[in-house]
C-alpha cells in the first residue's frame, strides 16, 4: 500500500468519525427542538388561561370602581355638610373671640376706673357684705324648713 492509499483510508476514517459526531449533535438538537415544540404547543392554552384571568380581573376591577364611585356620590353631601359645619364653627369661634376681646376691654377699663378712684377695697367690702347677708338668709331658711318638718 502506498502512502496515497493510507491517506485515503485516514480521510475515510476521519469522515466516518465526523459523520458520527455530527449525527449525535443533530440528534441532541432534535430532542431540544422537540421540547421547544411541546412548549410552543402548550403556549396558546396557557395564554388563553392568562387572558381569561386578566379579563376576569379587569371586570371585577371595573365593578369595584363603579361601587366606589357610587359610594363617593353618596358621601359627597356628607362632606359638604362637614364643610358647612366647619365654616359655622369658625364663624362662631370668631364671634366668641370678638366678645371675649370686648369683655376684656371693658374689664380693663373698669379696673382702671376703680384703680384711679381707689374703689377696689370698697367693691370688695360690698361683695363680702352681700355674700355674708346671703349666707345668713340661707341659714335662716334652712332652720325654718327643718323646724317645720318636725
């Protein structure tokens, strides 16, 4: 056998080995493509399920939103009433502040007058006398009521 024959045999053996390797590689690729085919076949069913769930969720969300809108419409008058009460309260408290300022001013003027005329002791004495007389009358009434009951 010559060198050419040996070279042809080596090329032939290498071709067979390459063909076996390529065949094995194509067989693995076929199994991967088979798995992808199964996944792709299941995909429409899964998408249908997802779309049905999404439609259901959107429908329930719309119902919840309509319910919230309805309840907000029912509560709107309540908010207006609360606002009106707040305004009325603010006006009342503002008028009370005005009255308080007025009374404070009058009291300060009265204190100035009594301070200028040294009437503070006189007013205190009169108030004490009035209180003492009132207490004395109350005690007499209680004594009479007690004696009439027996």
